[in-house]
C-alpha cells in the first residue's frame, strides 16, 4: 500500500485525512502528518505524527496542505530533502500556481 504524507493538517488537510481513513480504506499506519498544531480529531485517527523530514522520507504521495504564504518556506525545506521526480506532490494551496511549485 502507498504511504501518504500530509504537510499541514488544518481544516482542509484534516478533512482529507479523515475522509481517506474513514471512507476509502486507507490504513492510519499509512498516513504521515507534519503540523505543529495537530487537532485532537486527527490524533484520534491514529496517524503517524512526525516532522517534515519524516513525512517526506516515509511517503510516496505528499499532500501540501499549508497556507499559501507558507508554501515557499516549505518547498525550500523539501527541496533539500528530495528530488521532485522521486515523490508525487499534490498542493491544495489556493492561488499557488504550478510555476511557483
């Protein structure tokens, strides 16, 4: 099974995480989440809570679910960890275009 990582678990990230685990059969052990403020709802799902580096290292698919103004900093950190073609990245940040990513 593929491992899915989340960078950010705010309202949108939490909703996607919950939907994946509760309605699509994704195992909580296959989900990795990095966010300094994890909600109790996400914690109760039993996901792997870790730092950004562990999310990137452990995941095949990485959902970038951070606020648009934080995306540049997150991308800079990730770019030091992995080459873009080694993982699949999906951004849900509003207004961040593909050229920026």
